């Protein structure tokens, strides 16, 4: 269909064709393209990925029977087609191949609730507190996310070899350190600090530090430029204060990203 394109594009084309067939058959579905399937169960999907099921082999005519216009390779029977379709690992619902192939268990899958947040931004007002105004939407589409545990990763790139999306999970996924010592060795990454009365996610990008603290069902987001209080359910801005006079506008999409990573870091079994 696309000429010399990639296998990933071909898989995507096949998926769109399959969904169109499902719609033509009148199967009820919601807006999501994956909603034609059952609600995924993490344990079931992981179990299916652990079992190797051999593919169905179509019958081929012998070389002496090919001097005609008959099909060389026969189509599957209904039973064969059903068995072949059952081999699908539902990677659109749960991929995490990088988790299963890592020899050091350095990649970790965590679960969040897909949701769209209507973010706000702060705009400087002369002679007063910053004004809070509506901003862009922030959407979490996938219930299963992955982070890389930097203390366990030796960057062998085995996850790169097996990634069906041609990604580099050990580099692309958020990297979290388990100790302050290893965190200090990273140019960029996260560290989760569990204090007596609050939990703090620290992000470092070179020498710049951002923190997101969870305390009394509120987030406190702080950088060298701003300090803000956000609602944990909606991420709506409750309070905001600029820490430097040069800041004229500040957006909180990265605070939203940190809130998702914080939920994942709190699920780590360490």
C-alpha cells in the first residue's frame, strides 16, 4: 500500500482495516480506536506475553500444481483464523516489551488513569499577583506507562533491539534514581524523596532543579522561577508566585508530566 515502507506502518494499516471491518459488521464501540476490544487486565496481558504460541501455517500447493490460476497459498479456515488472531498480544493496550526483555529488570511498568486535564497558566500583572488564566489541555492516553530505573540499567540497549516502535526506552523513558548518590551522577532524571509528612519528586536537568511535592492532597510545584499550588485531581492552579521579576508568563505542562511520573514512582517496590 505504501511501497517500501516500514513494518510498523504496515501493522498500522492492517489495524485500521480491521477496525473498519468491525464497524461494517455493526459491532458497537466507543470513540476510542481500541474500545472495540475488552477492557485490558494487566495480569492477563502479562501472562499472555509470557507464552509462546506457534503461528498457523497456511497450506501451499505443490510446484507441479501451480500451472493454473488457483491460489498457491490457501486462505485460513475459520478455526485457523481464530487461532491465529488469538496470538495477538494487544500491544496497543499493553506493550512493555522493554520491561520483559531487560536482563537487569531496569524498566518498570506502572498504571495510571487515562484523563484529560485542563491546565492553567500564570501571567504577570503589574503591581499585583500573577493572573491565573486557562491554558492548553494535557492528555494521558495510555493506562500503562514505563520508567527506567537508572541504578539497575547498564545501557546494554537490549530494549532498543526489541522495541516494536523503533524507540530507545532506556533513553526515551523517564529515568529515576533510587539513591541520591546515583541521582547526582545523572545529567537528567528523577529522584523520589519520601519524608515523614510529604512525598517529593525531584527533577534535574543539568544543574536546574524542579520539585513536585504531595502534601494534604495538594501538589506544590517549585522551580527557580515559580512556586505554585495545584489540585491533585484537576491540576487546577490554587496559588502561584513568581520568584524572579523577569518571569512574565509561566505554563505548567511539565508539572503535569511530573504528577504522572510521581504516581509511577510511588508504585516502585523499593
